[in-house]
């Protein structure tokens, strides 16, 4: 049976840490500590089967343009002359079982992340990290509708690519597929509106976060729960009954 890898204080072997666990630390340090030291995970919600299917379809669509060495229509941009990248490591960097890896020396964390896509600008010779997202809203998506955690996710991947000596741009892209609700009849078809958003990525938050996460795991004291953590609030409520 597969056994969850738990954190052991002062272990010489690098401990794997992905973007999801870093996001968990930022959300609630107690949940983070319980997960990594005791294997007590938060309850899982239903799997996002439709979202995963949309992601696979978009991946295949961009891969078809990659094979033809053509620009996808959504990539038209006056500032860049981009194509889907055919980097030799892309197949590994996209694979969740391999991903991009980097050993963070101060904490001995083995940072792991798997990207959705990578674009290349022929003019600047820089690479751009890209994320695919999907949702369903009545109105067209605007930049301010994008959750900041999505940009932090991209900045984490950008950080890993830089640490792997890739000439990566500070600009990151998010492709959002919005299943519009304008259709009257279903007819076994969902219509999507694809939008491209970009932002200069900032990974300065990451170093402090990694060191703080390391200090929490190394501490003999359990961290207090976040006041905003609904899971810890539920446990406290049950304990009061």
C-alpha cells in the first residue's frame, strides 16, 4: 500500500513540497503542520472531472499548433512574437509525477511543480509560463476577476524554471475558458469563450514563505489555527459538543 511521506525534523533527505502545500501553509499553518507531520489531510471535495477534461482538450489543441509550429489565434500580441514551445524538457515539466524540481538549500525542501504550457518569444529569446483555467460565468471575464492565487501559482512555476537555468520572462499568461450561459438549449454542446490575461509575476514572497514553513515544521510547538480556517473552526465546534 502507498504510504504518505511525512516530514522528519533534521532529516538529511530533501522533503518534497509542491505548490498546493505552500498554498495550504498560507491558508492555515495548523492544517499544514498536521498534514505534513501526521498525515492528517483536510477532507477532499468531489473531483473536478469536467474541468480536467477541458484542460486535456486545451492541451491537445495547443499541442497541435506546437507540432505545426504555428501560432494559436489567442497568442496574437503586438508586444511578442510567440509560439508554443517545443523545449526538450517540456514533456517532463508537464508531468505531475516528474515536474520541475529544485532543491532549496536553506530549507532542504525539494520544490516540485508541473506547468500547463510554455511559450517562446523569437524576438527576446525568452520563455513564458502559461496556465490553463476554466470556469462558468454569465458575463465575460475581466482581469480583476482572476484569483490572486492563480498568479502566485504561476510565480512559483516561474521561480522553478529560473532555478533550472531557463531564460524565462517575468510575464506570465493565464488562458481562461469560460462556459457561457447565453445558450437557450443544451443540444449536448457547451460554448466556451477563451480569454488571455497576462501579468508581471512576483516571486519575492516565496523565500520568506519557505523559511517560515520550514520553521513551523522544525518547531516542537503546534502552530495555532488560522482564524479564517473553516476546517479548524469545525473541529473546535465538534470538540465543544
